[in-house]
């Protein structure tokens, strides 16, 4: 098998470099990667245009003077986003950006005690229905949860220095949409208004009547339902909204690989054509007459393709990274919120090298499919559909599974700080899972090509 | 030239080759030997199985039965096959965007043949001046020459050409015939296929005639001529048919040959037609139904 392999590789490299459209496609893919990175780095920082936080939700509340507490059972929560919250809140005033502390159930991240856009304490993994209690004692806010309303477990404590004696206390719901997305990545999910149903609501001292406000211009199509003087059951519907502070979400690195898909498509065509063109021009017989070892020939093609694609896209990714840094700083992605990323950072290297590997595996997958189908148009169509179909299906599927199982799952290698699957970034928290899956696809297509090439007359 | 890996015998042997495609039996129990030092013509009507046989010799198509050996060894076992067998199967088998010299260069690399051979063979076939042109811009004649250059690249002792004069002008035909005779005179085994006897009669020393995949005759040209002369009485009857067949052949060549050989030439053509008539007719009716 290895006998004379360098000769075959040399021959395949000569074939590759002597067809201008192959080199053009390769450089075109690299150019697209850089172009997309520059374009996305020249836009505004999206959500955080106006303020370094998003504070937009519906708040049903009443004032609390001095110490006290609020108890409520979240009977049900309906929302799409894993970070959609339903819970109780103490907030300095009913205006966007005012200091706050919340205790909430989420769709996908359990119980959370959060404060002032910076603190995030994880509680148990419970979802609704669940009991929540938030107490104020001076500047100390403590959260408790309970499954039955009688046995309470503390979640954590936050200290809010400078909290005035009278604060707003009440119930809220969020339903994050675009604002949760990293600016460099499109969102995966369509978002519906989030609804939270509360019962067993009680507050320590009776006081002025409850009122409902749309904080930060959350704007609801439905007017808030009228509330009784001392309601115990409340439904809060938020059309869209989130409570989140601006933080380093990896944008400074992700921008460099924003052209991954744009670069992938021509490389899929290149990978397929590198073998199918030989069938279409009848050259495959010349090739196999010169080297009867068919697996050896396909392996040499794979090595030449992989080496050229990897080198080119790695250089393109590095160039895009370096070019986009000053652009991103100009657009507001700068320290202290967005520290300058370094090429020595293993995460940065993983994203850049991993992206080149992702594109390389895509090209090898396409080569395998080309060897199986032996027809350029058929192979290119198949690989592109294989890659892109999950992207189209996922928003309709009501879950990230199509995205997780397709070849693009390999983009998981680009994860930085994601907590949830994003549009082009599945397997959040499992960096290597999707990438391994893509390796398997490429290996499978290559092996299939080898088997069929050996079995069939060219 | 690098002769280190030359097989001891410059021969092609086939033993009971059989190959079918779907319901078509392309080659049926075909056994013959091609020996060095002469041009062996491989003739038979279109669809007789010549190209299929050559592909099996080159290890491209796997025979259903039987085997083919080159210099006593199966082709697929050769480490650097281009140094053992030079072959032209299809002159159009080129990437149109690739320069002629690069086409030969990758072939050279694949068999560890020094790159200077590329210039040598391009010179030999008269393409030195257009070496850097893209193959897509070549005329059929230039492509045939490039295909022949590829066959010569490895300086192989065994050479095979599938319909090399197809579509060439008379001057090109004369050039190829001279080249083939020269290669045979150097002691190489040369197998040339054609569906027209007229294209080979001046070039070939020996003939392997096949029809419907079967061996019809394995004979020297002289013997076939002699055999045909015996049946001269029927020659005039077959003449119309013969000229009809030859309408596809380049006129100049046919006329020149006619003047040289007179009646004998017609007889050779006639002998070939008689040999292959059954096969042709059978194919025709098979196609018709
Ligand atoms: N790859 C193939 N697939 C199907 N049929 C084929 C194939 N190659 C050849 N044939 C058939 O086999 C027969 C012999 O063809 P071929 O070897 O090309 O004949 P020749 O070269 O003598 O004209 C023909 O009937 C042809 O149609
Ligand atoms: Mg043929």
C-alpha cells in the first residue's frame, strides 16, 4: 500500500496545481473567509449599541420598604429559549438598568440567582413547577427554593450596597431572542413570547397596590391583565426580552471564522471535482493504468487535498483573525469587556486550527462522495445538501438535533463560551463531539469511495 | 533511459479472457499472444471487444474469466507499469484546462520517470512548441499525438494503441504508421487496434482478428493475403461492400494503397470482411430487435 506512495502523491499534487480552477477555488474559499470576517467585524456590536446591558421584560411589582420577602410558586413556564426565566425579583426601581437581584427557574439551566448583570449563581436543576423565595435583610438578598413550599433550601446570597430602603419587588418573565445571541452568530431558535404562571404569591407586609410595567420598552401586544388588591395567582407574559450584561462572549475570536460556511461550499465542490473530473474526462483510466493501486490513488488525492485545504484555510483564518482585531476594537469590542485575544491562547488556537480542520474534513468528505458517485454535479449537490439541509430543517424541528447530527456538527470545534447550541454551533459544552462526528462522516465517505473504486471497473 | 525494471519478455498474453457488461458478452474466451519485434494489428468491427480486451490487459476492467499477462506478469502487480507498458486508450482522456506538459508530468511523477522524459517525448511527437498550451485547445490530431507521447513516456517494451489513426489526416496516419514500425524494429511488442483493415494493412506484420468478442484469426498478414488470394473468384462480388466500408477511411490512403497492391489489396480486405461478416451481421440483427 505504501509502496511508491510518495510518487503517487507527487503525481496528484501535479494534477492539482496544474488545473487553474482548482487553485482558483481554493483561493476563492480563503478570500471568502477573510471577506466575511471583515464584513462582520465592521458592523455594530448589535445588542449592546446603547448600553452595556439588556434589561427588557414585563414586571408585575409593588414597593417594599425595609426588610421583607416575596414567595411564589412558578406553576408553569412556557418559553423556547434555554435562558428564558420566570421568577421573583427585587429591583431598586422599575427602570431599565437599575440594580436588581432575581431568583428564577429557567427552561434549560435550572434555578438561577442573578444580580446586577454580573452575578450568576446556579441552584438546583429544577424546572417549573417550583417554589421560590427572595428575602431582603438590609443590603443582603438571599434566595431559597422549595419543592413543597415548606422545606426551603438556600440557593445563595448577594450583597447590594447602596440599596435604598424602598425597592420594587415582584414577579417577572423573560424570553430571550436575538439579544442572547453572540453578535457574530445567528440564533438557532425562533422565539415565541414567554409566559409564566405564578400562584401562591405572598409578600411580607401589605402595601400599595401591584402594578405591571414593561421595563426597557418590552412592549406587549396584550395589555397586562388586571390584578386584584392582593393577588395570589398572576400570569406574566413577555413578548421578548432578556436581562443580561454585556460580557466577553468570544466575539473577538468568532469573527475570524464567520466565513466558515461561505468557505466550505466552494471547498465541497473542489473536493468532489478533484475526483469526479477524472471520471468525466475519462482520465481515471489513465490514472489507474499509471497506478493500479486504487486505494493508494484515492489516499494520495485525500492527502494532497487535505494538505492544501488545511494550509490555505489556516492561513486565511490567521489573516482574518489579525485583520479583524483592530476593526472589532473600533466597533466597541474592546477591553475591559472584550479583552484582546492572543494567538498563544489555546482556545484561540483551537478555534483557528479547528476551523481549518473542519474545512479540510469537509473537502475530504466531498472527495469520498465524489469517488462514490463519479459525477461532478451529483456529488456536489449531494454534499451541499448533506451539509446544508440540517441548517434549513433545524428551525422547524423544535430542537437542535438535525444540526447536531449533520456534517456541520463539526463546527462544535469553534465553541468558546456558548452555553446553548447556536445556529451554526451545535453540541454546546461538548467541543469535540460534533467534530468527531464529522471525522466519522469523512472517514466513512472515504472508505466507501475506496471500496467502490476497488470493486468497480473505472 | 531507465531500463532497470524492464520485464524480461516484451509480450502480451491473454488466456481465455471473458467479459460481459450486463447482457452484452463483450469478450468471449479470447486467447492470443503478442510477441516483440513486430506490429500486431488487432482488428474487428466496431463493438468486437478490442477496447475491452485492452482495458483488461491494463488491469482496468476485471475479466469474468481468464487472465492477461504483460511480460509474464499481471498488470496490476507492476510497481511502475508505465515503464512496462505504454498505452493509448482514448486520445480525448485529458483535462481540458491542464497544459500538455503537465499532463505528461503527473504521469511521469506517478511512475518515478525523470521529468526530462516529458520534453523528450513531446519533441518526439512534434508537440514541443505547444507543450505549454492547455489540452482543451488541441485538435484531435494533436490530442492523438499527446496520447502517443504519454504511451512513449516510460520507454516501455510493450506498447498498445487503441484506434490511434481514427480521425487523423493522411499525413498523420503516415506518421503514426512509421512510428509504429520504428518501435517494433527496436524490438518492442506493438499492439494496434482498428476496425478498418485498410488502416493497418501496410503497417501490421501480424493480425489478430476478432468478432463478437471471439478470436476469428491469429495469422500473419502474408498468410491471410495468401489465403485470400485463393478465393479471388469471389473478390468482385464483395467489392461493393468493401468500398462501402472504406468510405469512412481517409481517401488518400486508400488510393495510395490501391495503386500499390492492386487486386491483392482488395483480397485482403475481402478476407477480413468474410472473416468478420458473421459477427457484423449478427450484431446488426441483434441491434435491430
Ligand atoms: N463499459 C461498458 N459498459 C457496457 N457495455 C460496454 C462497455 N464497454 C464495452 N461495452 C460493450 O461491449 C462490446 C465491446 O465493446 P468494445 O470493447 O468497445 O469494442 P471495440 O473496441 O472493438 O469497438 C460492445 O457491445 C460495447 O457496447
Ligand atoms: Mg474500441
